[in-house]
C-alpha cells in the first residue's frame, strides 16, 4: 500500500520525526523557518496531510487552495485559533489538535510565572546578574505571599483545572472560576472552587488572575482597560493562553501607572514581536511561549498527532477532531 504523503511545517522532536518517517512519505521543513501563505498553499496541493503548529498562520489566504490534495490538518498544539475554521470547512478538511498531553506542563509554567512575579524573581535575577546585589537586608525586593491567597481562573478547561489543582492543593489557595459554560459541581469540588457568572464578578475578588481560555476573535481583548480597572491595585495577571486575550496597550498603561501589582506573560499579541514598552516594565515577568516546552510534553504532542493521523488514514474518526 502506498504510504500517505505528509508535510510538516516546523522541526519536531527527533523521536517523533523518526516515527513519522517510518509510517509516511514525509517532507520535513529542515530549515525550521515559518512558511509563507504561498508555501502553505503549495503543501496543501501536493500532500495528503499537512501538520502545522500554533505559529503558522492558516488564514483564508493560506487556505485558498481549491482542489487541494490535503484532507487533514494535524495540528501540533492544543490551540487552533491560527486556523481559519470556515476556510478549512470549505476545503473539506478534518482538523485535529493535541489536548491533555501538555496540560500539566502548561499549568506548571503558569505556576512558575505566578511565583516569579509575586516574589520578584525576575527583578532579583536581573539585579544579581548586573552585579547590583549589595547583600541581604530586611527591605530588599520584598514581594507578595502566594500561599493562601485567592486565585481567579478564567477558562476552566484541562489546563485551568491543572492550575487550580496545583494552587489549591499545593499552596492552599482559594479558587474562583469564570467559565463560559457551567462547570460540573464534582469538577469544582476537586479544588473547592467557586464558579462566578461574570468576569466582572471575579476580578475584584482575586489576588491573582490566570488566563486559560482559548484565543481567537471571540476572546480578543477579553482583558481590556475597563476590566484591568476592576482588579485590585495589588493583584497580578498571568497569561499562558494567547497574547490577543489581553489588550496589550491597556496592560502597559496599568503596569506603568501601578494600577495592578504586576503581570507575567508567556504569550504576546503578534509574537515573537514584543512591544518595547513591555521591556521597560519592572513589575512584569516575560517568557518566550514556553508553556508546553518540556521534552515529555513536546514528544507526547507529536505522538498525539501521529495517533490522529493513524485514526484518519485507517478510516476512524480521529480522537482529537476539532473540525
Ligand atoms: C498550544 O499548544 O496551543 C500552546 O500554545 C503551545 O504548546
């Protein structure tokens, strides 16, 4: 039997690329450079499957490929707001993602950011590396205690729930949740969490607010200046979801005028571009989109794409079909 042809848009962990090469006729992007819309269109015309990832832009222009040979987009990543759903449907494409396998690592990173910003770890490291540390003193880089505080979680899917588990069972935090749909009582009970009906109700109650909702048009600027104003002046905002969920201009103002205690970001609107104003905010911790960046999670994400491809090419409905 002829093996299906598969096009991979970026480098993947070696173990996964090796398995892909065993099972399929694979073309790898050995340069690891992001593809242009024209290159994506050309891949769609010549391969049975295209395996994009969260930094590829599969908008209407890139998916304008009538008569495409591709029947499945096996996305490497859980978020798929970079794929234009209407265009994918028009082309008759099946789209899959990679949930579950990165939830723990992404929640670990959200905890890292929360602790870093509260305890001023970024500021401390910058001071030490710059040779500016003059020694211990009672007033040096005094931060905020995390244990026992109130954590607001916006978006209570798998990653939000993992964040709650760490915060509640590890740090004794009280968890307040906002989620579009009603969360089952037994799921809330695992972390003694309370669900509120609106973001407006959640924000003023929290010492920390962590974003775990999807990106895309519907959540663009979900956190805007009006909502930042509802946070208490000492509260911290953590974003490991998608950059566009926060109105970055409003956040910069809030940080510059100390309207909130601080923020910690793993994702940026228009990344990898980072607003120069953000670089000057000391009450801000920034990481370069590292949420799922562990060997374990990145390999598991790749093997999850392989599972989805196997389902699809063997005539089963892929377990992670999102379109
Ligand atoms: C995703 O999977 O959507 C993350 O942003 C990258 O792991």
